[in-house]
């Protein structure tokens, strides 16, 4: 009996998604927090009227730093 090979799921790139949603953000400043969606959402929230929770939802991240697919 062969077990199925594990599938590789790359982590989402919140940096690229943030730049696509908010093109006027400063890429070098966002690069500093590239892999931390909570810190990225905090920086973005300073430039928009959206809450951190709304930004995390738009980025496809949950509030605890993991993507929704990983939490299931």
C-alpha cells in the first residue's frame, strides 16, 4: 500500500499581495516585515482607514500569524 506523497504548500507571500492591494505603499519599509502578516497589517493600517483585522483578511492571513488554510 502506497501512501500519497505529501503535498508542498508554499507559504503565502503577504508582501506581494499587500503591494498589489495598496500600490502606493513603500516597498522597502514593507520588506522589513515581509513574513509577519501582523506587523505588516499594523504598518498598512497607519496608511488606511481599515482595521488590522480587515487588512489581515484581505491579505489572506488570520490574526494569529498563520494562513487560514493552515488552521484547518
